[in-house]
């Protein structure tokens, strides 16, 4: 029974991660009662420890979605009396714009995954230069992260890359490619996803919606989308320039394992798979892709001319979320 409960705890997370969270939940009450006996301010010390535990759940979010372990730690903080339900509701009210932005963002970007897969496949199909290809992935990720949350874009990019990997894997299992080509394809995907993740960071810091904390800063400073971009440009634009320059140098001189080329065989497999998928699409699915692109344009326009940051995050994400849900239901 105990083993069954442990296996179901936090779903499919690895055992070491589960034991870490259990350790946090055991450690916190011990420190809460032990620190005052030692003459130390338990609230201050334990507050920082809990913050580090939250950061831990975010760092290893790929192992387990942070909502479950983070929620358990937050509930324990409430039960220990480190805060009150009044302060919890106050913080929710103060940060409602950020919460709404994240809720609608995750929902909307999920339904844009199809068109993003088409876009990145076209980039691989049209450009042969690895330097130019890497630069385009960085720029694409940066632009998307400027109008979407960087972490959400990263999650979508991982799913897109995983789609390419499955093409490689299926061809290897059917002996259509060699093991060497398969390994070279994996190295290429690692290059691309790392460049893309850097791109999300470069673009995410530029706008109020690229990172959740940016929206908090803009709200407190009473900046709109354009003003935030202009005021941050003296810092963000040089960082963007040197980030792109770093991408070019890494690929040009093949530093730190970068610069792996995609074998022509695998490139043809990706193109062939894309053409097969395009031939099988129904008219409704094609309309779905066109509307996803249209809503992406409306998203950029909407954030560029909002009445204020809070209303923009609510109005446009509500509109997009409802639209994507409608499309998903009828496609």
C-alpha cells in the first residue's frame, strides 16, 4: 500500500524528485519549531528556505509540473501560520493580471502548436546554411517570446523538436537511415533547441508580456507595451545584438559542440513528412492553420496598442483563448 501511494505521488516524476519534495515537507515543520528554540527568527529564515524550494520546483519543472509540489509547499506554509488566508487573497488580487496572462497564454499557445510546427519545418526546408538556420531559430524564438511567455514558447519548441526526433527515430527503426546519421540528427536538434531557448530569453526581456515579472514592473510603473519596450531598449537591444553575435560565432567556429549539420537524408525525411501531412489536411484543418496565423497577427497588434497593460492582458488573451477553443472544437 505504501509503495502504491509513493508511486502515485506526483505522478511520473522520478523517485529522487519525489524524495526531495517529501524531504522539504518534513524539514519545514522541524525548522519552524526548532529555530525559535534557538533564538532565531523562524519566519525570516524559513521564508527564504521556502523561496529556494519554489525555485527548485521551477528549475526541475521538466521532471514534474511545478503546480503540484509548489502547491503542497504553499499549503504547508499556510498551515504553519507563516502567512494568513487574507494575505494570500491580497497577493492573488494584486497579481491577478499576471495570473490571467499565464492562464490564457498556456491555453492559446498550445493551440498554435500546429502552425509553429509548419513554420519551423519551412525554415529547415528553405535554408541550407546552418549559421543562417540557427540565426532564424533564435530570431523566431525571440519574436515569439516578445509577445508570448518565454517558458511557454520553450515548451512548444521542445514539442516541435520532439516531433522531428520521432521522424528520425522511426526511420532508424525501419533501417532507412544509419546510426551515424541518427546521432548527427540528434546533435543538430540539440543545437537548434539550445539556440531557440537562448532566443526566448533574448526576446522575453524586451516586452511586458515576455516574462511575468515584466508585467508586474510595467503595472507598478504605469508603463504600456510600447513605453516598456522603449525604456528597456538601452539594455535589451545590446543584449539581443550580442546574443545573435554569439550564435553566429558558435556556429562559425563550431565551439562547444555547436555547428552540427543536418544530414541531407534526414532533411529530406522531414520535408517528405511535411508534404505528406499537408496532402492529408482537410479544408477545415487548413482553415484552422490560417486562423491561427491571423490570431497571431492580432495578438501582436493588440499588445502594441493596449489601453493599459492590465486590460490588454485580459481582453486579448480572453479573446484568443475563446477563439482557439472554438477552433479546436470544430476542427
